[in-house]
């Protein structure tokens, strides 16, 4: 062991989360009718680009920030009878904005590039919206007016959502993890949203969410349940109430945007399953559900701390407002979010205009939207569905393209056995592009090596498809009659390159970690549950560099050893470890594959 620990490199840099900056030709962002000072624009754009290309869109302020050079937001003063050449330029510009927003772009009509709300009269506004619709039609996109606001008397500004499904996708997908303590109403809320019928006050709406008899009997979710809510191009809801014979496949087929909910367990007994889903499926957002009468209990606080540790954007839904007024719970939530350790901006959403503001401001201003709803009366549910309609996947286009160009890496989170099909694995494609009949390697096996397999079919959102891209979840089956190893959660599928560089599992890895909380101190020999992607396994701390122990708020380079079997780990992967109330986060900085260790011995 001592000879092996000598490989431990405390100076290994932590470069797991650096992202490349996006670059765009400055000529592509032109003005319609007003030319601004180039110096003023360049300084404003550089300032905005440093904020994840997100800007605060709030008409109530009377002025918007200058138009961002990057991102999917475009300002247009007016679009009236453009020349053919100008029209083609506008279409090209719209295509670029749609590409930046993964199929979604926001157009602010009646707004100059400086952000001033000039507004248009009714005739000019209608003509501009007509031109915008023609531009979208040219690209096969749709338009829907999100909101209009009158300024300077009879002049108005409009915010329009332009949506085009990417050519390689059937619809735009957003993954939302549903968290909260037991009895908060998570499954009931999802039942109402996806079934389209209000609850009867006695739990009828949640019955369709449960997968096991003991869940129906106890009323508590114990495993991960996936449910979908669709929207058409105009924002109309498509769920099981859309028609009498609606199926999950039809919801996916008819929807231009699909919200996939992961209903996670709220009882502390199933905390490991909840953390594994957050780590393995990498949802775009988390929806924290609280009960108006139950308040912010211990489980909800732990869920919130895990979401913040994973740096995941989230919003809050307070349920059961028909039984208890939500004022006390909302105030308690505000106090927690604005505390020194959290530093978030709570934003109680009460109307449609605030919904749009909350959706556009969430990333840039650390805003946490708060919705108060009743699953019995339906109060507030329309605001929640409207918010889900305007949400977009929070990953930059440049990062998405970079991930798709890398070799395939599919993390297995669930395993099923389907009659006449055989084993089926479900999980997330972290990198690359995966197609049918692709040769892959699955592992690691107990010896650390990988086994060659061929992907036979691919399903997404319960519907067959031919290709899955980085950031998408899917279920895969393998070519019949081929020999498969014993499958388990935490395995990965990698490209079968056919060269001499074979992938291999590892028992030892180094990570730079920060302890979020521990009652005393962590010493060498400490055992903890480690979550890395879909991996969930007990590990032992074998070395702490720079000291003998680490405590709350301490950081150090730590050597971990898996207790059970090898796992596939690579530098840059995010680590979350927890044991009881103790928890910490970190990044893998160095990995010691088994074949390398065996070769040295």
C-alpha cells in the first residue's frame, strides 16, 4: 500500500470544470433602425458575456440591458417590409439565435439594441410580428407571443418565443428532478400535471405515479419514476387528458417540447436512490416541493443542500395552499435562501408576466422562482406549466458540440429485463453520439476489463429512435444471442475503438474535495458512500495530503479506494460523498487504472 500511495500526486491540478468561451462574428448582430455607439456596445456585451450569456429581461424596469452578442436573445426595433436581401440576412440571424438556444430564441420587438423600450403603434407591431412569423416559417419554426406591454401611451413592446426542433431531434427535452420531503405532495403534483385532472384531496392523482404495491399502500415513493409533460408549438399542454387514448409515445410524437420529470423519493430511508438520480441523470433543473403546512423540514433542507452542492438551478413549488395559507412557509423559505450560506434571490411568482421574467433571469441573477399551488382547486398550476414551457436546457451550444465530438460514454443507471428482448439498460449519454448497431465496450468487470457488445435498439421517452446525442437519456438493448456479462448499475458503455488502448476500471482515485458538513473531523480510514455519475459505492479514504484530518469547510486532496469492485472513473468527473449527515463535494484529479497498477507490480 505504501508503494502505491507514492503515486499520489498532491500537485495534480483541478481542471475538471473549465469551459471554453464562445466566439461569434460581431457582424451577425446588427441593428434594424438605430445604430449605437460601437464602444458602448462592446463594453456592454463583454460584461454580459461573462454572465453565462444570460440577461435580465424585465419590462417593468422601463429599460433592458444592451443586446447581448451571444445567446438566444435578439432585440428588434421594427421589422416592416424588409428588402429581399435584408430578409435573408434576418433569417440567417434567426437561424444563429435558434442554434444558440438549442431550438429556442427570444425576440424583443420594439426594443433598440441599447435596450431602450421605444415601442411600436398597433399597425407597425402587427406588421413586425407578421414579418417575424415569415422569417420563422422560412426555417420551419413557429412563433408565439409570450407577453406584450404598453409603453408611452399606445405604443407597445412584445416578447416572442421562436421555436424550431433541431433536425436531429424529435422534440426539445428538459429534464426536471422533483425533490422534497415525504408527504410534501410531489407525486400528487406530477399526477395532476401529467394526467390533467385535479386531485380529490385523498391522493387519487398520485396513484398513477407509483410503480410498486408497497408504494400504493404507504403512499410514499421508493424508486425513480419518469413522467412526461408535452407542449405544442403554441404552448398548449399535451398530456394524458389530450384525448381518451393518449399514450406516452403519442405525447412525445405530438410535442415540440417535452418536460421529463424524475419523481424522487422523499423519505430519508431512500436518500441514496435520490442522490444517485441527481448525480447520474444530470437533470437540467430541480423542482423542490414543499407543503404549506409542513414547512421546510430536515429532508427538504438536505435535498436543497445537495442541489446547491451540485450547482443545479432550482425552483420551489409550495403545495396544499387550499388547506393552509403558504405565507409562513414562504417567509421561512425566503429567510433560508437569503442567508449567508445560500445567497439566492427568492421570487414569488403571482402572474404570467412574472413567469417570463423568472424564466429568463434564473441563471444570471441566482433567482429562485417560488410558486404557490393547490392540486385540489388548481390554483397556481397554470403559472407552473407556463414556467415549464419557457424553460430551456442550460448548456451552451459550444459545450454541446464539443461533447458530441468526443468518443461515446454512456452511464448505466437502471437495468431491466424485457421478455423476447433480453437485458435493457437505461441511463445518460454523457459524451458522443450513439447510433443503432454501434459496437461498444461495457464494463468494468470485476477484473477491471471491458466486454465487447453491439447496441441493437434505442428508445427515448418510451419511443424508438435511431440516434441519441450527448446530454440525452435513453434505453438500449443489445444484439440478441450475444454473450453479456453480469450487468449492474454504475457500468459504462464506451466506444470500441479497436486499437491497443483498452479502457480499464480502477479501485483508487484522487480527488480535490471540500467538506460541506461533518460533526467532528474526517481521518484516514473514513468510510463513505461515493456518488460519481451513476456510480454509487462505498469507498475508504486512504490518504489526506497536507494534514491528518479535514473538517467542515476544509478542502484537501484525498485518495479514495472503492471497497466492492472497480469502477470507470476519469479526471474531471464530479464527486459527491455522504455518510449520515456528513457530506462533501469534489472533482476527480487523478485515476490509477488496474492494468497500470498490475503492470507496475
